[in-house]
């Protein structure tokens, strides 16, 4: 069953907990994480989300971000149904403790070209409500300080 309804900016994410955001566009991949997610990444070493497209277990995608001392550079691995992004632990620590907005990398795919990877802190929306911005990082371009 599919239900449809009009969505306003105010109602778009009502009742939905903020989660790591995934954006795929062309040969680029972007993940945005909230403050609690970045804290959990540093504490547990890995965060993940799963999106289901149908009721069966095969119709899902699990995407994750983890840090590991075994990586010297950011890497991406896709083995259906999992998409794994790994970054060096030292780079993750610098990102989590500092003012850096994100981590950017271009991954060589050989004859398939390259994949642009961007990991970002999820900043508060300047026009967003208190609820929408609850777990976001303070926006450096505005007066939103949470």
C-alpha cells in the first residue's frame, strides 16, 4: 500500500529522528552526520543506517561510516546490500575535535573514472525549527547556536 500526502517544510520530518544523510549524484557520494552520530562514530568506531525499499530483506541498502587505523586514505566499498565508507582514525579524530566542516576525497576507480567522496557535519538550517536543528552542528553562517 502506498499513501501520498502534501508535505510542507514544517511537516517534512515530523516524527522522524535525525539520521546520517546519504546523497548520491552522478559519481559523487556525500554523507552528512549530526553531532550525536559523530560522537557515536568516535566512541564505537562505526555508524550505519538502513533504508528499505520493499517488505523483503533483499530490498534494502545499508550504508555505513567507520574509522579504522588500518586505512591510510578514505575508501568506499560496495557489496550489495552494503555501502561502506572508511576513513583513517587520525583523520576522523581531527574532524570530530576541530572546526573542519568535512572530509573530501577523490577515489580513483581505474577505467571507471573516479568517485568524489564528501563527509560533512550536518549544520543547523538557518530557517529550521528548534526540533529540526536539535542534533545539528551550529551553523557557521548564521545566528543558530545550539
